[in-house]
């Protein structure tokens, strides 16, 4: 959460839109007055930059809500003007995406604007003219969108003479009948709905994004983000959702590494109850929404399809297209109302697959082999076969992984944290190290995590094998020497448990090389526990997006030698949760 708040703060303070996602809007201007709706927010919103190279006489901004354009100048009127090369006469200096403007062009021309998709929601002031645009595709499309169809959700507020368009030959608007069609995808109109007060409207569909802006940026985390699409038109609508590639970012706005990839959240009922699962998706979805119905799309980055990089981002634009009212399978409107949402994923997020850090979890043993019988009869069963136990035996498991991928088994870990909220946790592995740290850092708080199922074997024990998580197999040997105090063969009051014996008055010692399996011992035996962790590629309990990122597990096996005549084999399952990203064991 702290990372997410910090990322949001940096985003709000940032002077540019690095790691944004980009659309291109082409404004086709006629000589004279053009009412346009800006569907993108440029990286540099200064009018002198946005309209650079255009042959314009003036730009007028209908700013009914007296919005500050970012220049720090408080608006004093609803209609503000910008004059190229004449700052003294201008009353605004920056453009805002999602707003309508009247551009007076000296000649017919086209203007391309690269920007981030803007939020299409509009505040309508009832019983007065509103200069508003429609959420249509950025480029012309086949078919036309009727005003009545677009404003189906507030049709009762529209009168026959409430819609007007700007006449290119004069700034005075010309009245249109509400049943006519919009002429250009970027055109803005004067709309005078009846009633009192204000209302919020954005077309037949109401789009909600769980962010403050019209974009979803995965900067520091991969937490699920949700998009809600509600049909507010009063009749069934057909909705197409598609993931489109981002345009190239403007200079200085980061590096586009490729098209962003995502997984969608679904519910799996195969276990008899709902479990959240995440499945790779190209986000190509078609659905019919009944009147008043809501469709929710929950997404998370598919990091496996976006390799990590030191800089740059994977970007895309999510297009939500309403193709009109559906009646008996036929669309009343041939055109498309289109809503765009920007999506981007920081390329460094893929580093979340790095398992470095402290993992804590539980082992549940559910099977054990039958040991060899002590009798004159020959053993009649397979001593290697695992049989189920009547009740699982559970214990805690601690594993640390460093940045090189080296995994180590820990008996205990001491977690030292400073008083500062953003202090980095320090991991210590011994009581002496914790005491020394306390003396050196008296204000730090130290917490201990331990496992009672392992002896005090000293330094952490390294695993060997094919790697931590992601389907790998790792092994470690926990040895209790013949003279260890917790060795079950050692008796504290037995003076002869020194593994030395005399034969014909000649002292014979045990063979140190055979200590692991105890074959060289005489009076007490070294007990070895060979631990094998076999990691599952996917969560056995269901589709888990965080599997092998912040949670992992699989099959646990121990082979215990010297405790009995034949080895003891136990098996079960283990599950580990990543509790710290700290990749260094300070006292190691």
C-alpha cells in the first residue's frame, strides 16, 4: 500500500506523462469556425505547442466550470480565448482533454494531436447552452451516430430545438433536429437540455475506472484494477471490448517496449465454492448489456508476456465500443460510440517474479512409509511405499532466497526494522547477531520468527537443485551429529556416548566420513534429514495470479536416516508466503 500511495504522489507531482499510453486524434478543420472535442490530453498542453504549425486565428474554450488550465491563472469568464503569438490578449494558455473548443482556422487543414485518452464524462448545465462533444472514435468510422440514440439516457431532457452546431462562416450556432446525425468524430455541439441544476453524462454507456484519471498504470504493484461498464440508455446495448496498440510516445515521454498484456479475473466453481482465478486474455470481449445492467472487467498484468527491463513500459489502449441499441438482433445505430482507456505496465514490474526475500509458510505431512519389522520373519511390505496418516502433522518452514537465486533453510530469523515508515527491514539469523544489532541500533524493533521442528543447526543451510519456485526441485541436508545435544541417541548423563570403544585395549573411533548415515558410529548415530522441495507450476488449490511471485508451494518430502534401521520417508505439502523482499542475510 505504501508503494502504491508513493507512486500516486509521484504521478500527481510529475511534470510529464512518462509511462502513459497514447492515442492520436486528427482534427480536420475547415476555413472558419470549427467546434471540436479534444479526446486526448497532450504530453505538453501548452497551446503554443499543441497548435504549433497550424494556421489559426484564435481558439475559444467553453469553460463553464471555471477550470484552471494549469497556468495558475484563475478564469474570470465562461468563454476564454487564446490568440497565437499574442499572450497579452489571451485569457488561457493550455488545453485540457475532455473539453470542447471553437477553433477559427484561416484555411482548411488537418492537425494531429498525440495524447493520453481523456475521461469522457461531461457535466451538463440544464436550461443553458453546453458546448460538448460525443464519445466517438478518434477517426471516421462507417455509419453515423444519431443524437437521440447517443443521448438515449437523457432523452426526456432534450427538446427538438436543443441541439445546434457551429456554423463555419460564423460563430453563431445553427439549430439542428435531434434526430440528425453527428457529422465528424471530433465535432462538438451546443446542447441545451431542459430542467434545472446539472447532471453528469458520457453517452449510452457509463464507464468507471478505479483510478483518479482515465488511465490504469501499473507502476509499482500488480493489484487488480477494475473497469465497470453500465448501460444507462434504457435499452439493451451491444458492447465490444478490444485491446489496441498504443501510439509511439512523444519525445521525452518514455520508451514503448510493446503492447501491454493482461489477465482477467474469473470465478472458478469446480470446488463447490467460488475461487478467484486469473487467465491470460487478449481482452477481445463482446457482450450484450440489458438496460441498467453493469459489466465489470477486472485485470492484472500478464508479466510472463512482458519481459523485465530497466526502463520503459508496455502500453495499450482499451477501446470500449457501443454499437447501438440492439432490437431483435439489429442495431438501430450504424455508427460506433467509442470510449478509450489508457493502460500501461512498468517494465520493471516483471522483477516481481524474482523470488529474492524471506518466505514463511507451513508444511503439512500426510504420509509416511512402513518401517521394517523387527522379527525373524521377512518383511512382507514395501518399506518405500508412502501410507496415509490418521492426522496431518504441521510445522513452520522458513526459507530465504538471495538475489542470485540461492535458497537457504533457516531455523529462525530476527527481523529488525527502524522507526521510520520507509525503513528497510534487516534479517539476522542468530541470537548473537540480534543482540549485537540491538546494541548498535537501540531504537530498532526486532521480531523473531522460528520453527520448532528444526534443531539449532547454526548457519542457514543452503539448498541445491534446479531453483526456487517455478516448478523447480531443491534439496537440503539437516544433520544432527552424533554428539549434538538434541540428537535422540545422546544421553546427557551417559559418559560413554563419545563414539569411542576399546577392543583388546585398543581405542577405536568412529569414522567421520560415515557420519552422515551413521555407519561409522558405535554408541550414538548422526541423524540426517534430507529435505526435498518440489515446486508446483500452478497453485494446486486454484488459479492464483500471485503463484510463484508472492506465494508458492508444492510437495514436501523428508528422508530420515539412522533414526531407525531403514530410512524413514515422509511426504506432504508445503506452502510459502513471501513476507519480505530483503535479499540479504546481514550476518551471513
